[in-house]
């Protein structure tokens, strides 16, 4: 995992952004999921080792995901906000 002060190569930054979006997209229909169910919904087993956890940490740190007790995660915004953010990111 990288620290905030550590500079990632551009390719890794793009991959991390895509993985964060995948996590948010997978969570959107449910609103709240346990980490294992979210990993399954994201097909995180196909990701590089540690990338799912890094994507979760990044999304939490950026305020796009909330870490809840007992291993649950929730969207930090309403479904409308998530949809709007995703379309804004495409521009």
C-alpha cells in the first residue's frame, strides 16, 4: 500500500481510480455490504494482491465510502450523487 506522500506511476494511479469506481459501482445497488460480499461483487479475486484493500482505503480516505462496524461498507453519498460523480468523471 502507498502512503499519501508517495508518488504513484501514472498507470498505477489510473488503475487505482478504475478500481475505486468499480467498488462504488458494485456497492451502488445495495448501499451497504460486508467486505467479503463487496469483494465478490467486484470480482476482486482477479485483481492484483492488495489492490482491493487499497481501493477501499482510498475510497474511504477520499470520503466516497464509509467504513462501518463489523466489516461493512456503505456508500458515502446517495445513489444520485454517485451517478452524478461517475458521469462527471467521464468528462
